[in-house]
C-alpha cells in the first residue's frame, strides 16, 4: 500500500514544472503556430522558454515557477528535518550539517532566480532576466553539488544504506550533465547561435524536472520510520511519567522478550538493530 508522506513534495514540484514546460511548448507549436516573438532575434526560429513565458502565457509561467520552487524547497527542508529527527540517517558531523545548510541556502538563491526571471520577462527586462537566469542555474547547480558532497559522506558512514548511494549517483549525473549543458547554452547564447541555445535551454529545464523527482528516493524511506518514531516517543513519555529509565533499542533487543515492537519488524520496515538505533533508508 502506498503511504502518503513527505515524498509527495518533490513529485508535486516535478509534475508542476514538467507540466508548465509542456504547456508552454505545446502552446507555441500549436496555438501560436511557432510565432516569432519580439524578444527573439531576427535569425531565430526556435523560441526560448522565456520567449514563450513572456507572451500570453506569462501567468502560467510565473505560477508554475513559484509552485515548483515552493514544493522543491519544502523537499529540502523536509530532508533536513527528517534527518534531525532521526527518521532518516542523521547528519552527525559539523561538516555534514554545514553542507546541509549550504544546500538549502543555494536552493533559496535558485528559487529567487527562477521566480524573478519569470516576473522580469525577457521582452521587457532583458538584462535583469539574464541575471536572474544565471542565479537560477548557478543556485541549483551548487545546491546539487553540496548535496552530492553531503550524501557521499553519509554513504561512506552508513554503507548499509543503499539508497544513499543511489541518490548520490543520480544527483552527480545531474550535476555533470547540467554543467556541460549550461556551459554550452551560455556559449551559444553569447555567440548568437540562438536556435542551438533555445534547444539547450529546453533540454536543461526538462532534465531539471527529473532532478526534482529524484528527491522522492531520499524522502520515501521516512514512511517506514513514522510508526517506529511515534512508538519511541510514546515509550519515552510513558517511562518518564513513571520515573523509570527509558528502554534503549539494545535493551529491547537483548532484554525482556528479546523482540522489537511489531511495527519495527513489519515487512519492508527498516531494522533499528543494524544501525544502532538509526532508522534505515531502505
């Protein structure tokens, strides 16, 4: 049975972003009949996303950008909160916590860039639009670099958590591909190869949606630790109320019946024994 949890945030964000892109592209190729906008160069025949977004569909573009970033930032914050609460493998060193903070800060820079570039469109504010476009690309690329670094350190420490390695490689591939495409995009744009630049911009934006979807991999394991986390807190409250020492995970394994609570031994639920009290990601 599919459990609704924090993993919904990246799915909603990715669907909104992909839907916005497809809406703009379909509109330009069908309803607008490949219209040549005033913001396009004379030799340009393929519209940039921002060219279409500055036209009649600007409300859709702005709304899509805002909602995409809101839910994506919620994904970053959920990841940080779940690790802090111990429902995902936690950041235990200062470096990991600093990297986690840098991930969020860079994501907020990318958020500001994306929202502002949609508001200050390329038709009326071309210079500001280009500045905010660079902020958007740089913000999320650096955010991805820092999260790769964080997950690499976590993966080295918690080798039994395969999901950390999977997520690391997904995000590393995104970083490498997007950096190459971003360099090519900037090069094509500044050398007046506008059609090639437009194709690259659409490609970068579509690949970004799959990067957003990848946070599903990070957040979904938290559905398995929800009940266990609740039982731990309930047990702690009960023992505190009765002025007794709370039972540790090791004591629960070795003392009494020698068995963990049923929710922790349920099929598909992560083992606390294997991680010394740290919930498993998968």
